[in-house]
C-alpha cells in the first residue's frame, strides 16, 4: 500500500484520469473529492463489499437453479 501525506486542497492523480483531493479535515474525519470519468465506478468500500456479496449470492442461486433444471431433464 502506498501511504501519502496531503493537506487540505492538495490532490493526487491516479492513472492520468482520476484526481483525489482533500476537501476538509475535521478531527478524525477526512472529506475527499474524487474526479473520475463516468465510466469509472467509485464506491465506498463497505458498499462495494455488499455489492460483491450480493453478486456472489446471485451467482450461487443461478448455479443451483441450473443444476435443478439439469436434474429435471434426466
């Protein structure tokens, strides 16, 4: 993991097209601004994790449904 120090209004650039700026620092909370192309999804980690879990569950349900259909053909 790369660890960088930034102050308010300072930014980092990722992959030439994503800019992350420190907007505010208040106590232990940091507010970030993110400029990225619309084609680049940006999620909070906890939301991303929920999406991944939901996709995994849906995939498992699909596998079970397909297996049930295969057994009906026998």
